[in-house]
């Protein structure tokens, strides 16, 4: 708590000295979810209970409790503003790592702007608009991989990029790789990225086309820790020692090499409201200097409110390819330590009634975390799952309070038909105001 109060005091002091405007906003999710398992108590039901979709499950909980301070904290030598944002996530207050409370903490510095002139429909006046073509950002920044930073939660469920991932302890124990004997009934899962991470970013929007799109091209180039926003410091304030990827622990002597994750995203917007493009992410790491590698690809098409049509559509294809060169002596039936490839297909379609006050949505996700899975006899083993979600959002208050019901039908789990259901209810409420001006 002392860290949080000190942080807020420093931010307020800087803003006051600079004479800048500081905005304060809150966002809180009050949730309840439960899993309705199949009557026969199938093993598939037991697998879901440990899945990221149901956390914590079967009880009320606070899914999100954000406090955000943002604003232009002053100007540079040329009189251009420098934007800063700090977001504190109180929903993670129970974490042993106190630093994990900070979700975002970064600044944006405009390196280059493009100015273009547009003419009003009646030709009576011209307007000059500035487009941020090159922006440098540093700190705990949003992660722009696929749809993860564009997903606005019309359903109370995460975007597919962040939803289908396993934490590193599934692959590595506290002292390194889990022994193959501990891999009974375990299969790997896609583990792409968190929605925020510590690092650097260059981004921008270019090529406006008047009357068609405000920017034809948008791009994001990021160099990141690769650990997510919860693990950038340990409890002693020192750099986080990850057995999974990012921090040097005696590399070359059976330890893990010091590496960084880098990713690139490029999107086209031929019409305002559309995004067509993809992302490529590389997470290299060394175990005993053997040069292991994880690569991720995301291809995405989305459209929302294009030309005034109240359609909300997203399609994503996610591919994970893992190369583990340290896995000598591990059999092909043990997923830990082997090369494997996983895929996710996710498609959602919603419709915004009454100026988006009510938006029902349907979403289908298919997950196969290990496309080459085999059983002990070497025969192919289907470890795929598929889920159909029905739900949406209802704005009880146009700006501040939203009700989000959801029902998820598990069609298949581990390649077998499933009778399980997920029920989720969420109230999301926001508050925004200016505290400095």
C-alpha cells in the first residue's frame, strides 16, 4: 500500500508542477461463475476446473479493480505533450509479489507526426489533423499481439490470445524442467502472452484516406521481458528470476540464458472500424546454451460499426511452434521438453442494438495445444477442445454500468464429446473524472 500511495503522490506532484491535466478513472468487475459438470462426472470436467477459463470458479469474486491515472505530464523542447499512464490492479492485491499490482506504467513520446488537411462535407471549411506516425513508449506497456489489446470484453471472457495459456510452472519446477516421470495425464497448452509487459515499443499510424479511413496502416514493434506484468520484480525488488525464459541464471552451466521477447504487428484498415493483419512473436531462451525457441503467429480480421452497420466481428488464427533442444532422453509421448505445435481458431459475431446499448454475441473457440500428440503406443491422440459461448453486454447506464451474462457449452474436450457448461455473470462499472487541470 505504501508503494501505491507513494506512486500516486509522485504522479500528482509531477502533474501539478507541469500544469498538466490528469484524468482519473476506475473500472471494477464483480463476477460469479460456475461449471455445470456432466452427470457422469467425466474426467473432462476435472480438466476444465484447472483451466484458465474458470478462475476462481464457483463463487463471487472481483475480476478487475483498476485505478488509472493518465494525462500529458508536460511538454518537450518543441512544445509537444508527453503522455503517461499508470494503472493499478487491486484485484491482484493477494499476489505475494506486491509489484504485480501495477498493470500499466508507461509514457508515450511522439517522435514524428504527419499533418493532413481534410475538407468538410459541405466544402465550407478545412480541418488540419495530426497523425502520430512514430511514437516511442517505455515501461509496462500494452502488448499488441493479435486482438489482445483491441478486445473490449463484450463477453466476460478473455481474448483467445490470453485465455489459452498455461503458466510456466506447468513446464518447469522451481529447480528446472519437470522430470518426465511427472508428466502423467498432462498435455501442453498454448501460452502466448499477457496483456501487458515490461519493455520498449515503437508504434504509429500512417496513410490517411479522407472519407475512407483515418489511417490505412498501423504498426507495433515491441521488445519485451516476455514474463508479463506480474513478474517484472521479485519480492526483494531485484529483477525477477524466471526459470522459464527471461533472466540470466548461470547460463552455460545448466542455467537459463538472458533473453528478451520481440514481436511485430501490422494491420491494414481499408475502412474505419476494420483491422486486417497479424502479429509475429519470438520468445527465445537457452537451457545450457542449447538455443531453444518459441514462435507465435496470429492472423486476424475484425470489423466493428463499419459504415454505421452495427456488426462486431472478430476472427483469429493463432499458431504456436516450440523447439526444445534440451530434451535429450525424453520420449515422444512426454510433452514436456519436446518440439510441438499448437493452434487456436476463434471467431465471434455480435450485433449492437440501440446504438450499442445491447450487444448479444456468439463465439466459437477451437483449441489444439499439441497437434502431434501421440499415446504410449505411438498412435495419434486427439487433445483438442471446442467451446461455444452465448452472451453479450447490456449497458444499464450508458457510460458507467454494464451487465454481461454468459453461457459456455463445451462441445468437445480431449477430442471427446462433453456435457459440461460454463455459467458466468458479470457487472462492470466505471467512473471517470479530471483531478488536475
